[in-house]
C-alpha cells in the first residue's frame, strides 16, 4: 500500500531575536491554516507548524509545505521556504502578500496561490501529488465559503490566546486607500452560510469563553448582519468583532449586537482630522454628527471599544498623537492601537507614495535595515522619526498605569465580570508589548542561511 501524502502547514511569525519570546498578543489560532486543512482531501496527512509558538521541525518528512504569507511575514516565510528547499521539499505559498505581489512571492515558492484557497487548493494538492504542479494558481473571483469551516484538530497542543476566532464574512465594501482588503477583494464581501457558522459556534461554546468574529467589517451588509444576530442571540455567547463607523449610527444594529452577546468592537478611527480622513477615502467616519454621537450610541448599548489610530497622513502634526491619546482615554477605550501609516504593496496608498517618490525603501518588508515600527516612507510635515517616537509615546501613555486604572474603573469596562478580568490581562499584555514591539525585526535575525530561490 502506498503511504499517505504528507502536507506541512506553516504559519510564519513576523520575525524574532533568538532566545526572546514572541509577541504574546499576536498568538492567535491560525484560521488560514485551519481553512486550508479543511479543504485538504481527507487521505492527506496534515500537520501544522506554528512558527510563532514553536520551533519548526524541518527534518520531519513532508511531501509539500504550504506557507501563509502576509507582508510583515514575507521575509520570515522566505527563510522558512529556503530551509525546506535545502531539504528538497517543494513549497506552496498563498495569503495576502501572495495575492498582492505574486511576482515577488513566486520567486520563493514552487507554486503560488493568488486569492482565496477555496476552489483551487484541491487542484494544487492533486497536481503536487502527481508531480505536475503549476507555478501559479489564480482563485476564481470570490469563491463560495460553504466549505470554509476550519479544521481545528490541527490547533491541538498549540498555546494560543484563549479566544475563539471565527469568520462570518470576508471583505469590506469601503475603499480606504491604505487597506489591503479592498485591493484583494475589490470592495466585495462574501459570507459563510449562517447555519454553518452557528453550528461551529455551538460546537466551540463549551471550550471558549469569548469569540472574535474576524470579519474585516462585521456590518458590511446591515440586513444580513441583523438576520444573523437574531439567530445568534439564543446561543448566549460573548463576542467581539471589527466594524466601521456607519453601524454605530444604526441603533437597531447596536441593540441586536448587544442582545446577541457583543462585548466590544474594533473601530478604525484612524484620525481626528477630517482632512486626513478625506485623504484616505474614509470621510464616512464623520457622518451622522461625527465621533461623539457614534461613541455615545455605543456607550448606550454597553459596547466596549478597541479604537485604532494611524499617523503619517499629510495633515498630521506634533500634537496629533496627544490629541488621539486624550480622545481614547476620555472615551475610556478598552484597548487602542496607535500605529504609523503602512504602505502595503498593491494599495492605492502605495502607488501614490511610489509616484510621488516618497518610499524610503524599494521593498521595506524585505529590506535588511527595516524594523517593525519604522516609518517606511517620507511623511510631510513631520519627520519619520517623529512619527515613530510619537506612536511609542502614545502607546506608553495609553497603557500607563494611571490610564489603565481610570479606564478599568469606568462603568463601561466594569459591566461584565469576564470582560473586566480580561481588561487587566489584555492591557498588561499590551503594556509589555510597547517596548517589545518597537523595532521588532522582520525575519529571524539568527538565520544565517541563504535565501534560496525556487526553480
Ligand atoms: C484576525 C487578524 C489578526 C489577528 C490574529 C491573526 C492570527 N491568526 O494570528 C491579530 C489581531 C493578532 C492580527 C495582527 C496583525 N495583523 Co491582522 N488580520 C486579521 C484578519 C482580520 C483576519 C485574518 C483571518 O484569520 N482571516 C480568515 C482566513 C481564513 O483568511 P485569510 O487569512 O485571508 O486566508 C485565506 C486566503 O488568504 C488564502 N491563504 C492564506 N494563506 C494561504 C496559504 C496558502 C498556501 C494558500 C494556498 C492559501 C492561503 O486562503 C485562505 C482561505 O481562503 C485579517 C484580515 C483578513 N480578512 O484576513 C488581518 C490582516 C491579515 N492583518 C494584517 C496586519 C497588517 C496585521 C498586523 C501587522 C497589525 C499590526 N500593525 O500590528 C499584525 C501582525 C500579526 C502577525 N502577522 O503576527 C493585514 C495584513 C496585510 C498584508 N498586506 O499582509 C490584514 C490583511 C488586515 C488589513 N486590513 O490589511 N491580525
């Protein structure tokens, strides 16, 4: 009898300094790998190696390695691929970066999948099994997500944060100029069958106290979202997700969200300056009376906030950081992110900065001098270093002890026992990350081998 085909799935980390622990807040279940495992024919032997939580056993026999590549993890993914290539194991790559810049990724992979895995992955496996792989596979535009329930058996024994990641829909209808989502999904959203999501949640309910719906914009289709929330309510779970401001002006939506167990949402405020918002094609953030009205609505429905802010658009100035931090503190945000603007390849932002000659590196994600938190372009009005320092100072202030205490004692954050306990844990983790993340390397700095191109 012939032995089964062996597939190794690899989720790369962004990078590491040997001997140092990886960023804790980034260690969550790998849904791309879970979905890939689910799409893989049953007679294939599948293993997951998560580079964020464990060492990769390169010498364990494998017939094919599949690596998920994001822009921040590209350098590390190419290092890992080289290790396998040295052992004559072929590598397939996919994911956001592969979809954004397939010509680059193709240099380091025997096969690259552009777009979603649904609809092409079985063909990729079949071709490798028969020794006839193609160099590039392009997914049909927006395949059905009917078979996208992740196979979580591959997560067994991995030490992920205890939050259940579940997808309801994929994509977002807006076109913010910095966002990789709109570039890859062209402003469309597809949704998993509701029954499938609900049965996945029912099965996980006993082992997860909190769920994270990883949708790019949970409320993209208000009518369908409301239908889903009505079905969700009887399950009695706690959940958090991500959405855009318009939903915060829809009180029926907020009420349904709360009743179905919504504990909080991530909202991209990005900037307090309408001129910056207009420049990023996110003018809709100021709709319906602006942030204060939206935030009052969320408070009224007891929905906590994870606010995210971006710095580096042309109208930012030295005071922008302090203004955003004060705003986040004043509104007692549960957590908040203060990041520099990042030009991801393929986005309208990247093209604009490239045309204006403002990119500091040819490809920042592969440049040996580039580190996490480095501003990879020439901003206007502020120096790149001012933005880097401003972001770190904003995080340090927001996660400072006094701010944590004030926010932690606010009514909105105390309202639920589990979420209140989590508040201290999560804020502590983010507090520790402020220093750790700054200048975190891309790629493993201990990697001494060559980066090997695929044939
Ligand atoms: C949840 C999430 C997180 C979570 C955890 C993710 C995890 N598992 O560890 C947290 C909050 C930790 C996080 C952190 C960050 N994230 Co994030 N995250 C997401 C989000 C919202 C969902 C990811 C997900 O699980 N999707 C569901 C799975 C099933 O979809 P998928 O990953 O796209 O995979 C499909 C295809 O891409 C393809 N595919 C993927 N891999 C492979 C591999 C092969 C071989 C094949 C064939 C196919 C394939 O098939 C899959 C099924 O169709 C995405 C947005 C999105 N829609 O994906 C952003 C996203 C991936 N994150 C992004 C970023 C920038 C970050 C951060 C750098 C943010 C920051 N500044 O700190 C960090 C980096 C962390 C890290 N890489 O270690 C960007 C990446 C952009 C890019 N160009 O690469 C995204 C796309 C968001 C965005 N708006 O641009 N993130």
